[in-house]
C-alpha cells in the first residue's frame, strides 16, 4: 500500500510533532510538508512541484485561517483530499468547511481515531 503524501497545516509545533508521529505510526501517511499560516499553506499548494494526496488543515492559524486555505485550494486542481482537524468542529464550522471543499471535518480532541480510519480507507482506494 502506497503511503499518502500528506501536507499538514497546523500552527502549534507540539501538535505538529504529535500528529505527525501518530499518523505516520498508525496509518499509511507520510508527511511531506508543514505550514503554520494561511499564506505559507496557500503558496505550498499553488506550487506545481508539490503533490499531496491528503491535506490536513486546522481552522485557527498563526496568521489567516484554515477556511482561507480551503478557499484557495478550491481554485487549484491538485487533486488532494482536503480534511479539517480542529478543536472548533462545531456543526456550523463543519458546514462551512464542507461548503469550501473539505471532504471531512474531525475534532482534534475526540476524533483522531476517525482521522486515522479515514487515512487507512483513503490509502486503499
């Protein structure tokens, strides 16, 4: 099974480290890039040299927001699956993210296992 080339948009270095370790250990994920703010994430996604199968986006970033990243990604045809991982996964936020092209929205505090299951299922496609 091919590892999912994954780009992570998360502003907390501690969460980055823990999430990368967890995902790479428990699912077929290889994190190939990280951004801490909207501009860096958008620039990375716009670069044709970067190919990701999966993009995991947090909503609240050091600068800008994950919603801006999702919005910018709508105009790119990179083919990556966009998912949101946030502490702010309210019903309203889930609707906004899905409307902007997110395939799934996961709550950081309660749905990490669901994210891992999603990654495993995605890798089998």
